[in-house]
C-alpha cells in the first residue's frame, strides 16, 4: 500500500532514518546524513509569482532581480530561489511570511501579502485568481526535485521502488 503525505522538508531525513517513511520527494538542496541517499528526478527553473495588481505584473517583460529590492517576499520552504535572486539583485530580501507549502505561498501572493520566487512547474499546475507569473531576467536559476531514501534499505518492496527511482531519467 502507498500512503502519501506532505510534510515539512526539515523533518524528512529524520523520518527516513527512523523508518517512519520510506521515500521522500523534496526540492533540493537538502542536507543529507550519511545514511540517506538521493536521486535528482526533475529540473526546472525559478520564476516569480506576483499579485495581479502589482506594478511588475503589468509588464510581459522578464523581471530584473534588482527590480525586486524593497519587495515583501512570501518564502516557500526552499529558499534557494530567493537567495539567488537577492544575490543577483544585490539586495537583502525582506521576508514577510513563511507559510510552508507552495500552494500556501501562492495563496498569500493572491491575497497581496507579497511576491514569491517559486518553481516554474507551478505555472502549469496551479491556477489561483489574482496571481500572475513572470520570468526572472538573466540566466535561469535552476531548481531540482529529488527522491530521498535510506542507503541500506532492507524491505524488498521499498528496494523495488528505489530501483525504479534509480532507473528513472531526469526530466527537464
């Protein structure tokens, strides 16, 4: 039987080590103890989610990172995208909230709580009123999704799943 559940990323490696979950799918990078292995399954790039009435949402142009200085950010669990945007734009980001899941982040953007740097896969998978997506100007900031699993798994069923994960080619 397969059970799925969304959990905070910072809990996953401990849950894997304790045997309370068998496999975790996460947005990388994640610090891994020696007992946990990973396999990158998909790559995409980061983009911006903006409230529809935001001044930067009015243009179809890619948004330069510097234009985001002074914005309030809604931060997903994985802060890699925002860190890179802030570094490229040479500003210290102001984080207004850290709601957790990507859907919760987009909900806060829709309510006007701020802007967010999110994986571009959400453009095709999540539609919320009052949210506009824009590309970030400059070289792409890549995002990866990986599978985490115990390095020395003993369960034959879980070993089978891990084998399938290891045989899976990366998606772009």
